[in-house]
């Protein structure tokens, strides 16, 4: 007899599975490393020591990599820039020092047995380092930037985190790379953002980039968490697997932005690729122990000023004002309290002569501004890398995270919405809060929780059988077990009186998800000197990705009493459901690169893919790529005195986006037939010819350094996405309901991206560095096949306009009634090619704006004083997008049955067009252009001050520093809502449309103090 396991059974099963994964991976790593470490003890050699410093300030450089060329001997510098490599073979060597933000330097060294030799490096600051190695997907450690014909943005995550104290991976990405947009759904703790690269380009599929951790594809799902079962769980699916990755464990992030760069990643890579590289130890490095302790506060900045003050006539000729925040404060209560933040991180790193290790653990405990909003996360990370043989390296990367998040409530019945639409004169039972429910109801009865156990592990084999050939195999697993729980508790008598009997009895629903992604990635590169000037690099590779997601839903209504929260105790069970989705991608590529004198590079590649979501009549797809790279400043004829580096690049490439699973299949649904027997009925018609969306992109750009101070990285891109998957209505004669997905659309994208760094002042006791980036992203729908165009209100996909543009009736003229001050003779825009203003009741819906920012960027400043103080600040901005302010329409257009705005009662004080568009009679006809508002903004996002204590001031401690950091300090915007950055449908990406802000908690502000020490 079989049965469906209950939630506890699921939890036990996933816990056992996770434990097995960790144990097996650890065993593999230990088994591989133990004999190597043992052999390392017997190897004799010499020792190289020294210091890596800034050539101008002469300060030591932290986390610089020092490597003995053509060997596995390497280490990283400590906070003073000192390093030590032991067991180096006797004889002459070349040793190289690298650090992001500096030009690399090579020096010769001769090692003598059982002796110590000192090699010091002075590195010149340079954000344009063409010798920097970046991940591209081919075999080996990667490719030098000088050989790339496409843009790759890199983020020194360890350095950024040290300055910003970003609590989540999304915050590390925000404002760091041009063309990368991070959009929040809500400011509640535990909610994750949506990351888009170069804007939206798909009409119906996800626009989220692929995510890799140490070469393994991982779950990057958005809109996860509890499901909606009522108003208390509206906007509950705000979790995002992106933020499962602990920033403390990340060394760097590389962003591959479009088809021109992502061709060899194949189908599903058209949105770009984010590569997360975790921290590792270094062979020959002494054990180093690092500890960080962080604490602080979390608060909603200027809550009373950002939430509206509502007004109503009091019947005596005056008006009563009501603000939910101040009303609660005046009565001795608090609507939004001050939360807290705690973080503890321990890390150990080092290595023997042929092995290295990095181990860390992090505990984070944040409490939000409402009692039902908190986030707890434990993360563990281990990297073990060994030289199993002189030509074989084996590495393991192990990551485990356990999350216990209580996401609070907003969007529906919440304290935020209640305060925005409330007034004591109409909701006295709820102390003025809409819908006559005090904050205790959403803040104590409603609990939307997300419980996650996640393991990501991989084993990487790098083999160099002969000097000119290297190949690599990566095998990995990403496994996520998630329980999203929506809970409405049994209400006590005082609160039950304000609820319906059904709501007061409580409800619980759980969605259980298990997601496993298996990665197998093999690649080989042969590098041959054709002549003294020409070098050929030939790469071949193949990948296998398999994702399986198992989902089950169960729940019930009506608890017997307070404190009972088990599904089995409910009176009425909710309908259960179970589902399984499997998606498989198999592909391979070939790439050839010809290099001339290490300064001119021509690359060509071809990718071939198949995906299980393709239609049965469509099997394989090919994606070509060609690129060129020229380091002009390395040419003998180059003698510019102020342009120190000039790297030109150009690329063309194609990539794809796989259809949603089951889109191509004809499906049938189970029903009950005659006599109670099982039967089926038509489900979806399917499309056997369905193929992936295909992006084709041209990219041009350059990297340059001027006056040895100013670094520039510029890119222009133009992308055409063909075979867009669009839903068409199915003819009733087919016998199938609904829609059929077909490849009939086209969308064009274009824009520019600029990253700049200026070393404004470089003095031994004072430094000033300015960093900035700006990116533009424009998209336009070119074709929707033969679909008829029907423009309605809200977000629509219309040929000639951006994806999910806003459309509305727009008032163009009105007169003011001299008696009432109200609008009369109101006329609306007659539309493109129209005869002029027309009556609003029959006016067409016209373009009202784009929900996607067309310009994004940031500017940061870093000041260093007397070698021990560092002041850092970051401002980021978005421009050109609009957001539907549903709250203002509900308040001012009488959508809740009564006007709550001053304009409703003193129209003479406001522009006549505003009064016309807030008229309830006109608003019901779709005249809401006034509420589709400019959501452009600039934010003082981060500011911090760090003091590095003198060396050895604390006995036994090598380095110590104290950092005071703050986030979300000020917003400059014309948007009239609580915050222009939130969006109730952000996590749905482009597949939903209907972008608006209603009762959403703004991003929360933080102030933290951190102590970092190393032993």
C-alpha cells in the first residue's frame, strides 16, 4: 500500500537526502585530499615570502593572489599584504601577483632547498587589467580579458561586502554593473529581488538570467514561498532562491550579459549568465582564522511621512485628518517597530604544499519592523582543492543553507494597506484601519513562512595530460527542499468579532517543493603554437543538465481552537494536488580562437542543443558565435602619452530561451465519467513544432585607461529576439479550450553601457576613488504574428511599444466649474492619428509609459585617510519607467466608496486635469493616466566608515577592523507613493504584466556595526 507523505514525512525525507549529499561530498573530498596531504609532508623545497603593496600608497593589499607560474603553488595575501608559499621546488621560477583593480606583475625568483627567499610586489592601481582571467565556460582556469570580444562585468564581491555589508546577494549586484537591473517586490525581510540583464526581451517566458555556482547550474526560481489562500497571504510568493547564497562565501561574481557572450551556454542563456565564484584557500598558505560579529537595527524610514494622511469632512464644516502611524503612536502603540540584525561568521583557510582548504559557517538572525516578519539563515561552506598528481587537480565545493523565514504580510489585508486606506471616522472598530481590522489581525494572525534546506555540491577535475592540452569535468548537484506555508491562525474573541466566522476559524496551506538540478560539464582545450606569432586554441565541450521539480499541496480550514496549527486538525480539508516537472538539456560546442602576438584575437564557435521542452517535430538547434579582440595599445606603433590602454572588441552571437515545460505537449485532464468511472477531457492542444525563442545580438565596445587614472569600459549592443512564444486563442472546432503557444513574435533590444573608475587622488595619507556606471535598455515589440491588436487598460503587449506598456485614457483638457471647483467639459486624447480630443467615455486607450527603466546606474565614492580610515558611499538610480500607484487611485478616485484625499474636498487648490482624472465617474471608464506615475528615483543606498586597528594591538590577532554601515538612507523621486522601487508583480517577471504598487512595505533601512578580526 502506498500513501502520500505528510509534511513531517517530507521534512524527514529531505533532511535525510541533504545529509546524505553532504556526507558523500565530504567523503569524496577527504578521500581525495588525504593521500595527497600525506604525500605533501614528504616533499622538500624552499619557501617564498614577501609583501604585495599599492605602488602609490605603499599600503599592503588584501586578498591578492600570488602564484608560482606553471605550478599549483599559490596563496593569497593577508590584510597587511604579506604572503608565504612553502614547499616550492628548487630552481628558477616566475612568480605573479594579481588583484582585481590592479595591473598584474611578474618577477623572477630562484628557490634554494630548505631556505627562504623574499619577493615583494608593488602593484599599480588599474581597473582595466587585460591579463585578468575570467570564466567563459571553456576548459582551464578561463580566458584572459584581452582575448574576449564581448563584455563581461566582474564584481569583487569580497571587497564590496567589506565596504557595503550587503545582507544579501541581490544587494551585492545592485548598482555594481551597468545594464544589470535589480527590482524589488517588497521590502519585507526574506523577500528576494528580480535580476534582469539588459531589460526584458521575452513576452511570455522568464527574463531571469542563468545562475551558476562554481560551474554548477543552480535553482534561480523567483516567486516561490507560500501560496495565496486569502487576503492575508496576498503577495506571499516573494521568496527568491538567488538570496540563498551567502555573500560571506563569495569571492567574485562575473556577469555574462547576452547572446553575443553566452552562446556556448546554449538554450536558456539568452537572458545572460551570472557566475558566482566562492572563496577558496591557497596552497602553501598558513592557516588563517577569520571572525566577524555584526549587530544593528532595522527600521522603516519616515513611516509617517511616506504613508498618506487621509481626510474626511467631520459634519461641522471642518475636516478630520488621520495618519495610521501617528494615530497608533499617539495611543501608546507602535505600528512599525524597530527591528534588529545579527550576523556571526567564522572562516578557516590555508593549505599545504599541494592542497588547500576553505571552511566557513555563518548565522544570520534578522527581525523586521512587524512581529510576523523575520529571517533566519545558517550557511556552511567548504572548498577543498588538491593536486592529486602533478598534472591533475581535484576540487570540491560544498554549500549548505538552512532558512527559516517568516515573510509577514502586505499587498492584501496588512498593516501597510490598512494604514493607507483607513480613517477613524469610517472604520472605528478597527481603530481606523481598513477594512475595519486593527494591525493585530495581519501582524499576529497571519504568518506566511518559507522553510528551506538547500545543498549545492560539485567535484571538478582539471587534467593537463600534455603541455598543449587541458580538459575539465564538473559534476554537481543543486538540491532544494522548500516548504511554503500560509497560516491564518484561530482568532481570539476580541479579533474574531471583526472577522467572518470562516476567517476567524483559521486556515493553513502548505506547498512542498523539491527541486534537484544535476550538472555534468566536460570541456577540453588544445593550445598550439602555429608559428612564433600565431597561437591556436581549439575547444570542445558538452553539457548535460537535468532539473526535476516535485510539488505537493495540502491544507485545511477551521481549527478547533487557539494554538492548534496542524493540517490534520482542520475541519475541512483543501483539495490536494501533486505534480512533477522534469526538464533536460543536452548540448555541445566547438570553438576556435586564433591569437596573433597575444594582442589580436579572432574567435568562432558553434553550439548545438536539444531540450525536452521542444516540440516533437523540432529536435536540435544551433547557435553560432564570432568575435574579435584587439589590444591596440600593445602594438609597436602605439605611442600615446595619455591613453595607456586601449582594447577594442566586437562580437556577434546567438542563444535561446526554452519553452515552458508542457507548452509543446497535447494534454488531457482527468474527470469523473459515467457511472463514476475515470475519464479524461481535453486539456491543452499543444504544438509539436514549438521551438525556443532565439536571440541574435551584435556587441561593440572598448576598454581603456587614460592618464593612468581613469578607466573606461564601454559597450553598445543590439539584440533581436525571433520566434517569440506567444499565446493564441484556439478555435472551438479543435475541441480544445484555451490557448496554443506558437513562435510568432519578435522583440528588439538595444542600449549602451559604460563603467568608469577614476583614481582622483592617490597620496600616501589620502586617497579618493570615484566609480560609476550607467546603462540604457530599450525594447520594442516588432511583431505578434497575425494576432489582432486590442488595446485595453493597464499593461498590454502592443506592436511598436515596449513589453507590457501601460495604456490608459488620458485627459487633455477640462474646465473648472466656478461653483464647485470640479472638472467639467472633460476631453481625452483621441489617439494616434485621431481627429483631436474626444469624449472620455468613448476615447481610446493611449500609451502611458514603460514599466521597465530605460536608464540605470550608480556612482560611488571611496575615501581613505591616514591608511586606517575608509569612508564609502553609493548612490544608485533608475529613470524612464512608470509605476501604477493603485493606492492613490483608491484613495482619491473614490474606489473604496469614499474619497480620502484633500483634493476630493478642496478641488480648487489642485490642477484641473488632476481633478478630472480623479473623478470617480471618469475613473471607472479607465481614466487612470494620472495614477501611472513617473517612478524614476535616486537613492543614497549605502554609506560606511571603516577603521583598521594597528597591527597586533590585540594580543594574538593579526588584523582587526571596525565598520559602521547604513543602508536605504534617502530617496529622491517624484513618485507619490510610499516607494518607487517596489512592485507587487516584480517576481513574476515579464510573464504577468499588471505592474502596480498597493500596500507594499518599502525597502527597510539598516544600521549595523561590525568587528572583523583575523588570527
